[in-house]
């Protein structure tokens, strides 16, 4: 931090961003990457709830309760009908109502995911490291569970990560009760039991260390890679500002730099560093904008995350596909495909393939026991 003190408060407080509109231009490749996973998160969430039941099935009558929990935009009954290659209905006995369970193909895929990813020691250890670094951003070392929950899927954590992962690493994590900064009440939080300084190295610092061969140094002028869609050009005055901004010292996202003037260029470079590291930690290198905003508000960034995303379209892309807004780390993709594909992403793409097979049977008059014309079913299970 001494290196930054030498910069003086004049640099720390200075704001030179010009009053110009940074235009948004669609990127068809990254939009495709987002669109490809339409309904995947909801399907896997529903799958996990079904498989978590002792009977590995759920009554159809309970589906209305699941709609808000798995963030479905249509009725659960309709969602099941759209994916007959993943879900099937059956009647356990004449005295019991219809239930839903996974198809044999989906169940096999789930078992393979559990064995090769979530129960694998190397992958579990890697997930622990990602979760630890996530908690360490800005030196926080503790976040409410409702914030962590938002990123669980994108961090590649098991759906029941508190009981199946966190509890197995008491040297790393503990669940505590804290005061919620946003609403002032008490809430449960996931905290680190002790600092993990060896993990407080960002991806940007790691790359610079590899290039220089001299380890991580403070105050380096690390520049971000910029990628724009074909035909996109920044206004000249915006481009000049970005070039100057790139030459500002890099502050680690694992440091607390809230002492910087909140509207200064230096503070924005730090905010961009936090966002860059956050997205790099995610197995998909993307997440919903709402998740980023929630984290930023809790940490104390206010609207600075939003401004950083708008000011730097060469680093971040905001897609408006699949009924939400998604932030994508541009450097994580080559056209529509991840450059570094985590094994879990390969597994998720196999679920996508299984989902695509549903289209071959959706023209049938019924789907695994649910008749499309059965109005009484829809009436009793509207959700």
C-alpha cells in the first residue's frame, strides 16, 4: 500500500472521465453463449430438488411451491412438458398421486456429475479455493449466505454447498451470525476462519508475475485486454481517456481500497479489478447483472460497479438475452466458446444436449404421463 500512498491524494481523488456516452453494441457471439444456456439453471435447480428428496421424486401437487424457488418464468407443469427427456411422471401406487422423477438418462448424468465433480477431491479442493477467494474480495472475508447463494451456480458449487462442502472444511469456513449492512438486521454469513494470504493473488497479478518472473509486486501498471465486436469503435476522446486510465497503478482486488475517492479514476480501476477477478473466478466467466449489483451494494461500491461495466465495454459485455441481463468477461471467450472450459461446464453442456432431445418428442399429445389437454391438471397445479 506504500506505493499507492506516494501517488498522493491528488491522484486518488482525481476524476478525468469525459462526459461522453459509451455506446452499447450487441455481440452476436457472446449473446449466443448466453442464449445457449437458456433454462439450464432452472432445469438443474429443479433436478437437484427432485434428487434431494428421499424418494428421488416429488408429488406433482408440490410443483407450484417450487416455481419461485427455482425462478421459473412459466408454470412448473409446462416446464416439465417442455423437457420430457429430463423429467418423467409416474404413479408410485394407486393410492398416491402422480409424482415426477428424472429420466434414466438424466439420472445417469447426475450420478456422473456427482462422482466426477462434486465428490472428486481435486475438484472439491478447487471449489474451496474459488469460494475462499470469492470471500476474500476487497478483504471482506465474510459475506451473507444470501449473497453467496446468488453466485453458487456460477462458482460451480454443489446446490447444497453449505452441508456438502463447507462443513467438510472447518479450517476454512464457518457460518456465523452478522449484522446485515443493507437492512440492519441479523443474517447468517459465510466467513473465513483465518486469512489465506497465499490465495490473495489475482489472475491479473499472476499473469504479470509469470511474464516478469519476479513474483507479485505492488503498484504495477497492469493493463487489461480489450476486445470489441467487429465494427465497434470508441469515440476518440473516450479512447484517449481509456489509454490514460490503463496506465494507472493496479490495486489488487483482495485489498481494501475504499479510502480512494469514490469517483476517482484510480477507484474505478480498482472496481474494474474486483469485477474482473470476480468473473474470472466463475466457471462460466459470466453471471447475472443483478448478482453483481447485489454484491457491490453489500461491499459498499454503491453504483460504481454499474458505472464500471458501462465505461469499459472492451472488458465486460452485457447481454440482454434470456429474459435478464448477463455480464460476460470478454477475455474468457473466443467468439461464442469458453477458452478455458471447466469440466463442470462440459457436464452442463451434456445436460443442454439432453434438453435439446426434448424437441424431438414435444409434438406428442402427452409427455410421460401428463396430457397436454388435461385442463384439470393445469387448474390444480397452476404456478
